[in-house]
C-alpha cells in the first residue's frame, strides 16, 4: 500500500501496478470519512492508517457497490460499529440483490462484480446535492445506475470512484460496465 497525502486527504493505493484500488481517508473535524473500502485484503491498511491518524472512522461512503469498493466493508464496520454507511439511494437496491432497471435507465444489463455475502447495510441513502462533512454528492450514473462522485470544494478534489480510470491511459467506465 502506498499513501499519498494532500491537504486533509489520505489516498490509500493498493495493487497500483496490477489492478489499482484506491480508498481515501478524509480527516474531518470529529473523525475520519472513508471513501470506498477496497477488497477484503485492504482492511489492514485502512485500519492501520486510521489508527495512525488517531481518529475513528465515523463515516463510510461507497461510490458504488462493486466488490473492489465494498470488499472490506464488513470488516471495517466491525472495527468501527458506530460508523454510518452511505450509498446512493439507487445503488442500495444493488446491495440488496435487486438488479432491475428503472424505466428511465438505459436498457443495459448491470455488470460488475457484486458480493452477495456483504452483511453491512447502508445507514444513509444519498442523492445528488447532499453534503457529507466537506464532500458534495454528485450523481454519475453509468458504471452502475447509481454511481456517485464526491467533490471537496476546499481542495478542489473530485473522488470519481470508477467513473474515470487512469491505469494505462484514461478510460471512461460507463455504459453499465
């Protein structure tokens, strides 16, 4: 794991040269906000960095519920049972195994790796425009029907989940991929 720090943002980069997985800890006033939990093996790095920062993880935001973004959700939530879990209202259905499409959504099969064994359920369903501490929620459907990105005005940083990938060149991950 490699850690990059910019302002109050800690990027935790796993498998950078193979299959890049990024999780982010945002040092907010009262605690840490974790954006995505990576795969199951990412748990130790996340927990180690949170302990090093000396604050509890109080919020866990999921950009979308693919397994490489929620793989250590149960483990992190077990360590921080008071942490609230946030996911878009639309993608909460995917976490419950409902892959049906809304009438207004493109008629494409919802693709990607989902983990039906994740026990943790969201506490807060997000919609575009919601604020979570310093982060603004923006709908970015395409990768999943309810994918979101997060924007932090103070650092002018966009947390794009898999909406845009830059491994081996820029790739826009949309179209139900």
